[in-house]
């Protein structure tokens, strides 16, 4: 069976991910910033990870320890970073397989030290400062500084590697010169007290890149942990409005097959209750419209609002676990049952689509493109 004809199909263009990576690694390098490639958004697909490594990422990072261990086992040797605080049961494996962890609890750091001693191994930590986004990190700057001094002066195996912050996750707070400069001031204070430079000041994720592009990033920031901009590349262009002609926002395309085409009313008929997921949606009556149903659903992509139809005149109407309904009334294309429709996507879709076993994955690689063009 030709698996490139098995749908739903996620077409992953490794060349485009490579372009995004090389472009961002370069512009960050100019500002003295290295990149940790965050791979959780693509379920650590090794083909993609290779591209990030080859493109110049200094570290590989994930919040899921299994993904990082899996890559080590596949022989990928890049220095790795666990970007979610380790759980109790992960302590042993963290010391065994992980080079750097992000931390904000002394209790956990002490457990890591103990395990290091057992394994006679050193381990680097980055202390996280919460600058207002209200997810992980010390909220109190003195507490972070005290912890840094505690590690530096009292722990033998745990090495204070640096400090970092995370923004735009829970609280949707924008990184700014001001909040990141505050992080740098804290770093300066620690450096003064320990009498040496910290190795890493990690200033956030994809949403910090606008400060890099606008030349407004504080000098002291020397690392960013980037996922979306490398892997999908859509946010800087579609959300932030940057014109980046060296970047691609169509690194991944979902292809799905049409299994029904009918003209139907747009307003459901009968007494309304709840949809398949217990929600009470609202419906707009647009009269009779031509609609197609595709064999792909929420189980695969979760949010249909983040899918971007690539054919003109197509509008996503809604979805259930295994069906996606699209309005094709205004399309110039004469779609037929059995035809394939393509969608671009935002980060949330890649997160789910890459981890679904029901979605066939197809990788486009440099050699193949060359063949196509030859
Ligand atoms: C997911 C994550 C990132 C990467 O975020 P992107 O928006 O994909 O760049 C960076 N740091 C931490 C702590 C994360 O959890």
C-alpha cells in the first residue's frame, strides 16, 4: 500500500523546518543568543529533531522526559534540557539522562543532589523566575537569589547553570524589554554575589523573538527556548504581523479525504440539546449551503478553529471526534467525494496531529525535492 495515499495524512516538510531553524539560529546568533529547540510540539519526531540539530540548535528541550530519553536511546547526543520541573518518579532518570533541568523548588533540587551523589554525576539547573505570567517560577526575587546561593555554596553535584523565565503561557503576558531586563538585573545580582558569570540567561520562547527582531532584547539574555517558530513558523507572521520571507508557516499540512458532499440547511432541525462534547453551540442560519464532510476529527486535531483551509472559498463549519464539516459553496473547485483537501495549521494542531496514531505522517526531505525539480 502506498502510505502517501492513506488519509488523514500529515505532510511534514523538513526543508521548511530547516529553513526556519537556520534563519532563527542566525538572527539570534547576531545578538549573542543560542537556541534550545523545543520538540514537545511535534512529539519529538526524530526526523524533525535531526533537522533542528543540523540547523544549529545548541540544546534539545522538552517538558516530557520520555521524549528526551527516547532521543538519547536513538543515539542523538545533543545536550538536553527538561523544561518542566521533574516529578518525584523522574528524579532518577533525570540524573541519568538529562543534562539540564529547569527548577523552582528547593525540595526537588535537594532530591536531585541526592540522586547525583548516588550516581556520582553532576547536573545543571536553571532557576526559573516568574515575571507575572503566573505559571512556573519563583515569584519572589530574593527567594530565587537565596536558592542560587544555596546551590552555589552548599551543593556538590548540582551546578547552578543560570536563570530563566517563561512568559505568554498561562497569563498570556508579553515579553518586554522591561520584564526581561528585570530578569537580567537579578542575574547580575547573583553573578556579583557568586563572583562568576552565569552560563545561561534564558529569556523565554517564541514570543520573545519579536524583541530579537525589533532589536529590543536586553544584551544579557543569551538563550531562548523555541518550539513553535522553528516547527510551525506561523505565529510570528499571522499573530505578530512580521513579514518574514525567509520563514515558512506551512511546514506541516494536513490532508484529509472527502466522504460526503451534500447541500443542507445550516440551522439544525428539531429541539436543541448538547453537541457530542456536551457543549451548547450557537448556529447561524445561512440557508441551504453545499458542504463536504472529511474523514478526520477532533481526535486528530482537537481544535478545528486552528486549521487553515488552503483552498480558496472553503470555510470550516465544525467538527466532531471523527468528522470535519466544511462549507464549499463559494469554492471554484468542483470537489467530489474521494477528493483530498489540504489545511495549514497553528501549533496546537501539530501538537495533537503528530502524536495521533490515526494520522499517517509523510516527510518531505531535501533529496526528494531535488528529485522533483530535476
Ligand atoms: C513549551 C515551552 C517552550 C517553547 O514554547 P514555544 O512557544 O513553542 O516556543 C519554552 N519554554 C518552556 C518552559 C515551555 O514549556
